[in-house]
C-alpha cells in the first residue's frame, strides 16, 4: 500500500481491536487518559452539539459496575444461567482502565439530524481508539443490549436522551487476537457517474 511511510496513515491502517481478556497493567496513566479523551473530543461534530461524554470507571467502583452488569443481564433474561451471569460480571474486571462512552442525542434538534450526532459519537470513539493504540495500548469495545437496560441506565444516571454506547477496556496487550478480515477496496469504493 502506498503512503505506508506516512505515520498517520500507518496508524489508521494498523488500528485493530485488542482482546478484552488479555489487557494487562499498566494501562494509561492520568496524563495519557487526558490525551486520549482530548483526542476523542476533537472529532468532527456537526453543529458542535458535543453529543458525547466519557466516564472513567473508578477502581473502587468496579464491584458496583459488576453488580450493574449482573442486574442488566438478568433484566434481559431472568433465567440466565449463573455462568453467563458471571461472564457478564467479568466485563468490570477486564482492562486496567475502563471508559464508558456516552452519547447524548437531541432527536428533535431543528437543524442537526440525529444520525449526524450518532456519527460524531462514532468519530469520537474512533479517535479514542487511534489515540489509545498510538500510545502503545490496546482497546476492546464491549457493547450490546445490556447497555440500554434500566439497570445500566439508572446506574450511570443517564438523562433520557443519553445512551451508554460502549464500554472500552484499555491496557497493555498481552496478546493480540487474530487480525480480522477487512473489506476489499472495490466493495467499499466506486465512482458515481450520475
Ligand atoms: C460501536 C461498536 C461496538 C462494538 N462492540 C463490540 C462487542 O460488544 N464485542 C466485541 O467483541 N467487539 C465489539 N466491537 C469491535 C468490533 O467487533 C471490531 O471492531 C471488528 O470485529 C473489527 O475488528 P478490528 O477492530 O480489530 O478491526 C464493537 C465495535 C464498535 C464500533
């Protein structure tokens, strides 16, 4: 691939997800966390509504997060077998640093469509991932229906127009998962001839 000598292009192309179960200490320290959030907040943002915010899970709050994850999994399926409940709880333990990415979407904004706001949140997430990896760490995104449960929403004190869109576990990669297949250029690019 040409442009491989360009460090920004290299970082863009090299971005990949880490394995949430293989994220060791050290994670990013306070200065690195600030740099990562700063990079995330530079995302393109139509109307500058700032439709994103980020919470770092405090170390002392991990057991509380595990309880919320358990409550969320049981809210979705009250008959969930215990081992799967435990697997849900484990997300609170993965990675020396965990962020919650929160979207705040003004669905009835007179000018800026909700889809633009969601895209800004996605752009912020991507900036965050690129910053994390460029600082030598790996990140694993965790999302799913559990994020929209009343347990999680209540636990995070969300406003009605807010959504936890993902938990991002960050740490030093002990191992990387196999690289995921990526689409060929001709699948994602063409010329519109009118
Ligand atoms: C919004 C969002 C949510 C995601 N949620 C999960 C998840 O719950 N579990 C997971 O293993 N990966 C999750 N991922 C990561 C994708 O699975 C991953 O990016 C994809 O497999 C491509 O792999 P790569 O990141 O290594 O290129 C999520 C990614 C995005 C953008």
